[in-house]
């Protein structure tokens, strides 16, 4: 079973700062997902990665398959970015469902 | 286009009762997966359906079951409810499932008293 570790667990930063959230996993995967969850529960899928790097607006996600590590970056952070960011992986072959990290609680102060 | 619809949004049940939750996926999406979220355990995978067939199942007791209909709508059922079943239950739909992006519903918050 894959172990998914996220760091940091909590992060408070000032508006405009560059944010990095890390995710490590223990077993080879077919895909890694970054999710965003706002208070109230709604989850938005930000990225799905199997290799390389993806960018969407101020968000950038990278993955290093050899090192079993992914990072989510937020440039020019804004208070509306405040949310819980969750990393999830599906093991190679897709035989199992997603395994989730515990999440990173991000607060961006104005 | 309409998103993933989960009903009901909130539910209060008594220990020992059973409950059925519903999930309507995005039109054209054939895969539906279910997740349980609790403060202690975080998000955990329950099961995944594709074209009416259960493709994967998480590590949950047999009291948790589900089904998918020919129109891709899905239901999950929990029988003999326990206090520990109190959680946010989320479903997500995907075009085909494995290695495709997911769209999540807003969830059903179940409270067992």
C-alpha cells in the first residue's frame, strides 16, 4: 500500500509570497493528483500528473518519478488561495483507488 | 454543463439504521468513485464503478456497498450505522476512470447519533 506524505502540514504566509507544498509517495504510481479543498468541503481537482510539469495560471505542479516526489507551487499568493491542498496517488496498473495525503492547510494573510 | 450532484447534502441517522446516498455524474462520464472524509483519517477511497461494474474497492467493511446504474448514476449504502460512520461522503466522476481527471461533488455530510 502506498504511503503518501505531505509537508508542511500547516503553512501561513503573506500575500504575494511564493508557496511550495511537497508530496512524497512510497510505491510506483500511474498518476498523481493535486486537489484543493475549501472550507465547507468542496474539492476541486487542480492537476493530474504522470510526468514532468504542468502550469495553470499561478499554479505549477511538478513530479519526479525516480525520486517519488511531487511539488505544488503557487506564485504571487493571494488570500483566496487559502485552502487545504491534498496530494493523491493511484498505484501503477490502476488496480486500486486513490491513496491520499493528510493535506496541507494553507493560510495566506493580506 | 451541470456538475456532479450529490443528494442529500446533510443527513442525520441513528445507530443501527441504514442510509443510501446518491451521486449523479457529469453527463458523459462513465466512472464514479466514492470517498469518506473524517477529521481523523482524512480522505479514504471507498469504491469505484465503471459501466455498472465495481472496478476497485477500498478497505472498508461489508456494511459499505454501492452500485452504478445504466445511466451512470451511483448509490452507496451503509447498513447498521455506527457512530464512526459520521463523515463527509464525496463522490467524483471521471470520463473513464483510471488516470483521468476527476470532478467532485459537494458531498453528503452524514451524522450518526
